[in-house]
C-alpha cells in the first residue's frame, strides 16, 4: 500500500536532505490496469500502483561538478534521507561530468501539488465485452485469439534545488491481438496505441485479422532476394525508431553514427536523405501523442540526454524537413559549446510526406510484390550505416496484379532505415500507429505506409 503523504512533501524533504548541494528530485507514480487473453478466453486482469524516486546530487569535483544518482521505490519518508545520503556520497567520490550546467530554475507548474492521476479497470470494460463476442465468433470458426490490453497513467514530478517545480501526466495505452488458424498455421497480428481506450474499434481489428488469416489459406514458398515491398505504418515505425534513437549531434560529429558525414567529423545536417518531401518531427503538444513539455532525465546518456537538463522546456523539432536532415539531439552543455540549440529526444515521432494513399490503395497499384505486416527481433549490425537485421512475423503476403494471392514464408532481412529513406518510391497517408518490436518503450508514433522497390530479404526464416 502506498501512503497518502503528498508527493511534494517528500520531494521537499529530499531537497532539504541534500543540504547546500544542488539536487534534482524525480518522482514517478504509475497506475496501470490490464487484461490478458489466450485461446479465446480471458486469462487474467490486474491493477497495479507503484511509486519510485530518483535523486541526482551534484558536488564540486576537481575542475568541475560530479554527479551522484540513486533510484529506489518510494514507500516511506524514512527511505528518503538514506537515499539522498548515498547519492551525495557517490557525488563526492565522482569524477567531473563533461555535461555539467547550472540547474534549471523555472517556477512552479500550475497543478504541481496535485496528487497522481488514477486509472481503473472500468477503462477496459468495453474491450472486455467486445472480446467476449469475438471469442465466440472466432472460436466457431476454429480460429484462436491471443493478446492483451493495458492502460497506464504515469505522473512525474521534477524539482530542482534551483527552484523548478514541474509535473506531467503521461497516458499510455496499447492493444495487441494475435489471431491463429491451426488448420493452416496462419498467424496475424494487429495493434493500436491509445490514450483512453474510447477509440478502439474491435470489430475493425477483427475484420483485418480474418482477412489476413484468409490470405494465409494459400501458402507460397519464395527464395531470399530483393523484392518490391509494402510496409504498413507500424513496421515503418519499428525501422524509423532505430534512426531516431541515434540522432546524437555529438556522436555524429565524432563520426560514430549514420548521421556522420563520411570521411570527416562533420555531420550530415543539411544533406538530402530522401527525394520525397519527408518531414520527421517530434512535438510534445501533438494531439493524441502528447508528451511532457520539459526534459525528464533519470540517467545521462552521453551525447543525447543529461541529468543537468531536467526540467528544461522542450519544444517541437523538425529532425528532417523537405527530405533533408535539419536537426540532431544536443544537451544544453553540448549546444552551448557548438553555438546551437538544446534539442531533446521527445517521446513521440511523426513522419509525413503529404501522401494520401491508404495501404489498400497501394496494394491495388502493385503488379508484383510483398506485403509485410510486422517485424521483430531487430538488431543493429553496423552503426556507421545503421544496417539492422531482423525477422518478419505473423504474415508476409504475395501481391500479384493488385491482389493478395497468398502468404509466403518468413524472412530475415538486412536493411538500413536511413538508406531506405532514399530508396522509397511511394509514401502513403500518415496515421497514428503502434509498432510491434519497440512498443514496450515507444508507443506514440504517426507513420505512413511506404513502398520500397528492393527490400532485402537476406535468408528464409523458420519463424512463425
């Protein structure tokens, strides 16, 4: 049981425990509800609630400032002073931080003292009722449904000893449904990101799953090779996120990522990466994809985020505009040293090129090619080119003369998401989507379907 003590009282206690040393306190309180099902039957439902605290204490070090950071569950006030003491001791024994800056001193957010947001299992009531109906119809057809739905509200407070007091409530909801047809071995997956679960169309998802299972009634074996390939928005998100996560200006300037200019230490800023007028941007205020309007940094990551930047205001950023690279991540310290702006990796990502075609319209225009549905087990192979490898899963289909004619075997692929941007031949209409591989970490994306003329299926995979 989590005590009802106001979080802001405990934050004040932690700041006071640091004494004269600068300090940042972050408290995260999460309320979550979920449903899980397997083989056309609800298996579990649950409700969880937890609270944790992260403390960064900053101490003078030879030639600079050292940081000591500690995190722990927050269940009583007696935990706080001991935690701050450990962070202070760590800072006193530490080396100077290369990204040291003065702490942010902005004022108090309206609503800062409000308690944490709550969710309840009632949020998922309509989903549970709708699933009961789908279990009956899919079971009658001898098909089986598996999956889960979860809704989470995370309230975060960030306070600095310099005077900043910030609060944000982050909603996160996701629905994943996997359908299987034992008689053919066909498998299909759909997913949706949502903040409220009021926009879930279970019947629409069910219709898409049935369509894909029916496509799988015919199976076709294809060899590895390069194929014209359509990727739906979720698969595009899984690939583009790999390119987003390495957008560090520092790493690029040091020649260590795909965003470095070949042959020197300059970055590719200003370089065209696609012939299409692609815009890749993050916007904390984007409706349906809202994120904290300030930096929340539990751990520094060199070249990307710094604990010194906690509570710093965050704005919308165009990472790619009109097909050209226009911005990269920069901490405040690195930005100051390069004469550029602070640029923070916001937790949403939007790719748009003005396309209007739906995935079905793109299928209808395909003479012969493959339709991927989702990717998984994506791993980086070469950081300098951002070559990644991964597997297809839960449905790869052959398109001939504008019609899906059957399911093909799975493949291992080898591709660079950045290189793909330069080879795309069609981009459809962007829509809010849920990626498959990375949705444990990133659920707020808006992506289009794309056509790639020569997607590299390097080997046949036995994955199902």
